[in-house]
C-alpha cells in the first residue's frame, strides 16, 4: 500500500454501510471512541495513520474484516 493511499480521504460511512456495521461496531473493533468515528464521517476530524490503515483493511478486505469482527465480538 502506498503512503499516498493512507493520506487520501476515507469515506467511513461508505466503508461500513455495505457491511452493516454501526459506528459502535467500527469503534469497538479497534478500541476507538464512537465519537471519533462519527467525527471522521462528518469531516470534523481525520483518522490518524493507524486508524486509516485499519479502515483501508475494511475497504479492501470486507469479508475478512467482517469475519474478524464477528470473532472478536
């Protein structure tokens, strides 16, 4: 994954909606605050590099991400 890929905007709602994930689902899976995920969706904040990497995994490997979340939950 290129560094520029991690700097590109991340549409969090578009990532989580097809998987049926709520804000809480995304937040709990990476020990994030729900408010932080909501702020990313609304453009009030940008995820840091670690969170952006996590979101890219959800985007590129949605099935695997969903299975991992189910196993963790």
